[in-house]
C-alpha cells in the first residue's frame, strides 16, 4: 500500500506527530529551521531520521506525512494504516473494550445497549479518576472537579471491527525533561483502571478479595459500572486492552484482560457490600423522629429518624444526641414536625447510624 494514496493524511496535525515521536523513543535533534523538526531513533540497522513539517501550509505537506508514516511503519514493524490512525489521534492511552458475543458478531450493537455502554464506560473512567486522587472503597458522588475535567478531555474513537469494540482515549502528555509519564493524571487514571480490571479478573474464584482492593482502584462505583458492562450470552466475554502511550507501565499491562460473562454475577453484590461498610460523610437525613430512648441518668439519648437514604432507600437511622438535642427531638416528635441532620452515615450489621452530626434542626411545618 502506498501511503501517499491514503485518505486523511492532510488531517494529520503536526503537534500530534511531534507528541507521537517523543512518546515512542524518537529523540529531537537540531534542524536549523523553525518550520521543520527532525527526530532520530536508533535501530539495529543504524540511526533513522524522521522529518516533520511544522507548517501545514506547505504544498507537499500531505506527501511528507505519507513518507513519514511509511518510515514509522517500517521502523516499528506495524501496519501502515494502524500508524496513520495513531498519527491522527491526539496523545494518550487508548482503552479498547471488546464485547465478544453472538449478538455482536456483526460489529453492531443495539441502540439501548450502546447508550448503556457509554454510561457505564463514563462511570468506569470517573471511578478510576477518583481513585487516582484518593483511593476509597466507595464514593458517595463521582463529582471531584479534577476527575470530571479529565473525563471532559477524553475522546471516543470510532468503533473497530471484531465483534463490537468501543475505544476511549485518555489524554496523556509525553514527558518533558525529568518528568515521568507516570506523573500525568491521565496516565495514573488509565493505569488504575487497568489495575482494577486485572484485579477483578483474578478475583473470579474469590470475589471477597475485592472488598479490600480499593488501593488497586476497586470501589463500589467501579464494580457497579463494571456490572453494567455484562455481555449477553453464557459464552460471551468482555475483553479490555490498552494501547499505551510509549511502553506499557509494566509487563503485565501488555496482556489483554478477559472477563467471561459468569464473572459478572459477583460484581453487583460486592459493590453493595463495599457501600454498606464504608462511612458516607455529608449525609443529609430529613424525616420524622419515630423513637427516642434514654437510659436513666445517662447524659445522652438515642433517637431514630425515618428518612430516605441514598443507596439504602427508606430507612430508620439511629442518632446519638446530647440533652439539649434530646429535648428538641422530643418536642419535634410530639408536634409531628420533620427534622434535618447532616453527618457521617455508618452501617453496623443491619443498623444505620449517623455520627459526627450537625445537630437536630426542626423544619417549618408545610402549609
């Protein structure tokens, strides 16, 4: 195949090419021109030079890009079309999610399945980004600004043939100077996502291992999103691989992950267990005081508030209160008024408890 005849060469942006070369072991050398960059890579046959036109208005820009693509294809021993596709793509880690099932043999997916797939991949990326900021067994909300900002920068690449393949690009900038590529937030996110998936794959025979794997990026949010990716059919599977920017972070990261349909039956149950055992800060309770108990002579009392709790539904939550709060809660109970408290929700066995709370606030009676 002649690279000059390929479509899309004129759409290759020079900055993407420069980032690609820097990330794949090419070293910049002085070109003595501001509109041309030169890079060198050592090979067993000797040094190879790649020339990049930085001014896209050159009349032979398309031809030069074709020649560069042919050079890269030869040096890297990769198909020419694959190289061109990579040059068209901004720098980053390309995550490939392949649904292998009878329903996707044609390379198509039902519209409703497609919508659910994108929603699940969004939550999968968000949970990994939150773990890259601060690992935790569960997140009440996936709303950290830095994680949301990264998601906004991620790109979806067109589907590939081979069952159904969804490709997501997590932006990663090649390192400059002494900086390591692993310091990039995008790389930390894609690395943790892959680690969490590998941990889930290896826990197929012992799902309880996932309960203590939050340092590997496994959270209730991650497992819920993964459960939403369950493929249809007893012989179906989800395969995940990554085209890493530069070399894979570790040797294990170069091998694809395969999650058979049978493995997915555990993920939802483990996610629920993680949520239930994880304290949830800034939980707001709003409801009625339905019970009050106080031991004779005790300074504190226990009240029970009936309230809807996210993740638990309609619940009865116990709250320890001091003497002053006890009096306020007692009057609200007698008057049938709603109360509000904000604190940390914990679960012990079947009991929900609100600790470190703001105090009992009596809400005005609705007219």
